[in-house]
C-alpha cells in the first residue's frame, strides 16, 4: 500500500529558479528519507503558498516524516502548516498513468 502526504503552508519568500537554487541541499536530504518514493515540490507565487506532495511506500514513514518536516518548517519560522495523509488507490492511479515506483 502506498501513501500520499500533502503539505502546504503560507510562503512569502522566493519562488521558481531562486527557490530551486536555495533549497537544492534540502531537496537532496529529503530524497534520502526512509520510505520516500518521490516528492513533487509545489508553489503558488500569486497566493504566496508552497509545499509538496510526497509518495511513501508505507504509512509509518509518511507520519514520521510529517512530524519531522513540521518541526523543520516551524524552526524556519513557518506557521499554519496544513497536511493530510491519504491511502493511494493503486488500481485507479495506474489507469490514469500514475508512476508509483522509484
């Protein structure tokens, strides 16, 4: 069973290429997380939001990472962090071209 973690938060900082450069080291660290298959980084400069969608191979690692990530975001000064964990319906996701493996 796969799990999606969806996180977003108000972000009044950098976006686009500037964000990619500033957070490259963090991205490399996140890529090493236990149970993580992939992360999609999200941003909405108009609404001043950022976040991500993560695919984990188990619920425990998704929950563990959410706790770790929330603490990290709070240490950076972020608040109003919103997060949800969902089970992935793999049969339907495959039919709609989802890539569920590394």
